[in-house]
C-alpha cells in the first residue's frame, strides 16, 4: 500500500463486515480510541488493537459521508480538558468492546489547557467498502491527503462542520464549557499548590494578587531554609544568626604553655664603693678612746679600769665575685583579639519566598 498513513480492518472487523454484507447484519460501531504508538509510528497491517491506548470515548456521530461511494464517517470529539499525549494510532470498537479497525495517524500532539494551548479536537475515520478481502479505511482527509482537490474539499467540509457545531451551541452550553474549563484549571492548580506549599519567585511577585482565591504569607526576609523534623513538630520555627562571636568554650580543648628565661649574664668581678668607716668597742687594752671608764675588775671594788674602742677603720671597698647566672620567667600574653563578631553568610542568590496558609 503506497499511502504512509492508512487503516486496516482487524480479523474481527473483516468478519463483521462479511456478516454485514452477506447477512444484512448491521455493525454496531460505538467507540473510538487513540494511542501514541509507544512513541513510534505504527503499521496497521496485522494489528488487532492499539499499541498504547491513551484515550477512548463514545462516537459523537456515525453518518453517511458519501452515499454514492458507500462511505461512512465515524467521529470522536476530544475536549480541551483531556490531552498531554501524542496521537499516532486510532481504532474503532463495537458495542462489545471488540476492535474492528486500526489506523495509523500522522504524529500530532494533543495539549492540555494547563500547557497553554488547549483546544477541542476531532478525529474522523472514513470507511469505504471496496472489497471484502481488502477493505480500505481512510482517515480524515484534512490530515492525510492524496490530491490538492481532496485537500480543498476536506478543508471546506471541516469548516462547514465546525461552523455548524458552533452555530448550534447556545450561550448556556458555551458557558457550561467555559465553567468546566475554569474548574479543571482550578482543580489542577489546587492539586499542585495545596495549603502548606512554599514557593520561590525570581521576581517581585505577590501570589495573593496572582491567585486571589488563596492566601499566602511571606516567610521572612534574609532567611535561609533548613529541613525540619520528619514528624513536622518544628515546621515554621525560626532560629540562627548571620553573625557569631567565638567564646573561649568554642576554642580547641588544648593547653598553651608559656615559659622562658632571661639572657645569661656572664660572670664578673664587682667592687663596692668606698664607705664603711667604723670602729668597735674593745676591751681594756684597746688603743682607742674609752667608751667605759668605770669598769670594775675582779672583786676589788677599788680596781677600776677603762674599756676602750679599737682603732678606727677608714672608708674602704670590697670585691664581690658575681657568677654567671640567669632567671626563669612566667607571664601572660596580650589579648588574642578584640572579641568582635564576624559574618557567616555564604555566597547566595536572593529570591522571594511565600507560603500558602489558606
């Protein structure tokens, strides 16, 4: 088969088509599913189901598209609330859940509203009966095209169909859709931002203004984050300081010995200054003047003598030998510092930090 993207009946689909043709037995096609092909484009030949189904829904309509060519169209709608995956394959199922056909699709991404490009998407599968043994299923010609004529025709039909759908929606239905989209966005946001969430912002942003249905408090200026206890008992508590002053108790538990000695003074001979003129009290034979003129000698009270001073010694000097010597010393050093505090703030980037409380 030359087309890059096409659809083939499964074995169950061939049997159902055969019974429908031979026995006039209607086929009840009720659902369509799409898949991402496991990340690869698929080859529908011989497949009996999708490689990796990502979404299934009842058919929005099953109508005759071309009566002359026996073409019917199966249509499935995908609302903006669903998505977040790639489309590479599609399949049709009957009311018993049996897969009747598998189609390969050009890879396309179905986004979610929260991803910024949500939209309502339509997948159409056209079924043309040419031969029971080889029934060709043609996917939406607005996606897989053979000629420019078919492209223009498909674009016109798609636009007419979209205009018809939009025209039939009254304001109440449009409001319901808008409300559903808003609710879906809010639900997603609530799941991602429960009470207790803390968020950082690299700009001046107030979440109370950005999301006015919620309540946030600023966690404090010039604070760093530290992990609390696993049981949550100390969550929200503050502490610590950007500066610290070391105390003696913070220093290493070691002793510092201070000892020393003076320089050695060499041995030397010293002479005193001249001085020390003096005399001593002597006895009766001393040559100096009397210092006691009534000294009684023996038992005869009439025998009296004098006791005299010695000769007077003039001023004189002495020689003193001073041996070499030194002295040990002890003492205290000057203060090691001034006891000033110092900063312990590391290199950092400042961000705004808000915590949701309601």
